[in-house]
C-alpha cells in the first residue's frame, strides 16, 4: 500500500496505484492520477470514458469489458489507448476511481 498526495491530503492507494477507498474519488484526484498516468490534459473524450466507467461500475459492481466500453462510448480500442496510454484497465479505470479490474476490461 502507498499514498498519493492530493491537496495536502494523503490518499491511500494499493500497490498498483488504485484508490483503496473508491468513495474518496473526486475530480481533483482525477487530475493527480492523470499526471501519474501520463495524461497531459483531460478532455471531453477522457471524461466521457471516465463517466461511462463510473456509471457502469455503480450499476453492475464491475468494470465493463473492453468491447462494451468501446461500443457504448463509440471509441475504438486504439482511441482508448491514445486517451489513456497505460490502457483501459490501468489508466482509465484508475482515473475513474474503480478498483483494479481482475478480468479483461
């Protein structure tokens, strides 16, 4: 376990940098995580994916599979990787405040 500093507050993360307590998620945390994941600037496209992931997770308790993410957001897998260089699981799910996915996201 480790910590990430967000506005002078220590936020606990797991060994892969995912929030330990997803209830702490907020837009300020997204900004900090974006820098860690080499996302220079969050755009509308980033937020579309982040909000989709959060909504899906709140409804179903898991992250969606890649095909579903692409189909429902209208982005190709290549575009997802362009938005989140570390990928949909590590990058996008982390920024969305989801726990680390266990399967093929």
